[in-house]
C-alpha cells in the first residue's frame, strides 16, 4: 500500500480498483462510471467473460466526486486522447518508477495476485478464488492464490 500511496491519484485509484476487484489493469482502465458506480456489467478484454463489480464503498465515494467534477463516461480518460482510456503502458511506467525508488519488484498485475492471496486467506477455497478471478483452470488460480509462498 505504501507504493500505491506514492502514485498520482488517477493511477492510485486504478490500482486500488484492481486490488479490490481482481480485474486486470487493462480492464480497469476501460471502466465507465456506470460500471463502477451503478453496477453495469463489465466484459473482460482477455477472456470475453462478463462480471458485475463489487466496488467497496470507500472507492465509490471517491469516484462519485470524480464523476460530479468531470461529467464523462470513462473513469480513466486520457488527457492526450480524450474519449480514450489511459494506456496500460502509462500505468506500468508509473508503477515501475515508484517500485524502483523503493527497490520493490512489482507491476500493476501484482494487484491481481494480492487480490487472489487475500481471497484465499479469507475463504480457504481455491474454487472461490478461481470464480472471483474468472480463471478456466484451477492450476492458474493456484499460482495466483499461493504466490505469496514462492
């Protein structure tokens, strides 16, 4: 969490959404306010699977303020390309910059792994984690859920 706190607000919220929902950062960056605030379905880019997000109240509260200020549909809209989301590579560069300063080995995908580890600790069930991550194979889920052991 210390690393996330050092990020610019936009990227911090994107990483927190990944951490809290288990979505890949590429899916987080394409989110609309309807999907985050009003539970509209999200279609994952990699798998094509659909999910309705369970966004924690503290993030919804922050995002309400953003929506009221910006009155646009994309949560993470690019400043350089209005109407398009912030690029995944931009978030990776920021994470790498902060991680290098802290001598940490993390990427935006680390948030998805932390989500899996925490879910597994809470439930003790790989099946529940597999469902939450929408993985097809339990072996893949095990790599995520037990990544703190490696």
